[in-house]
C-alpha cells in the first residue's frame, strides 16, 4: 500500500512564505514524477507545479517566479516553496505521485490560507 502525506500548510499573511512537503512511502514501484495541485472553494483542482525524476519542472503561469518545486529522489519526497503569497493562492494543496508504469497516488491535502 502506498501512502502520500503532505505537511506544512497553514495561515500566512499576503506577501509571506510557506514550504509544503510531501513524503511517499509503501510499495511503490518507481516514481516518474511528483506534482502539487490545488483546489480552491468552488473551483476545479489545478496543477500548480510538477517535477520529473530527471528534474524537469513545470509551473502554472499564476505561480511562475514565486513558487519553487524540488525533489529528493532518494527519499521520495517533494517540496513546494511558496513565496510572495497572494490571497488567491488560498486552497487545499494536494501532492500527486506518478509511477513509471502509469499509476498515480494522491495525498489527503493540506490547507493553505493567505489572509491578513
């Protein structure tokens, strides 16, 4: 069984920073990519950032230049450093892990609230 566990969410003021972490454990075959998604109330879940095993990254336009995704292949962890946070970044943030053979796993999500 594969477990995906996020941590690091919370309440932060506009302009502040937060660091999210995601750890994968269990019987996972081989990880191809790891990604962060978010879902705000009343909106669809959207991709925020992704990183492959080869360290290629992809960011949503709305977070480019503010968010940085990083991955530790040996530890099966992925982090998301979020700077210059805006109220519109408020959402539940989810970690998703993609296996080489095609499956994927989601975490339970962590709440990020940007408010003064």
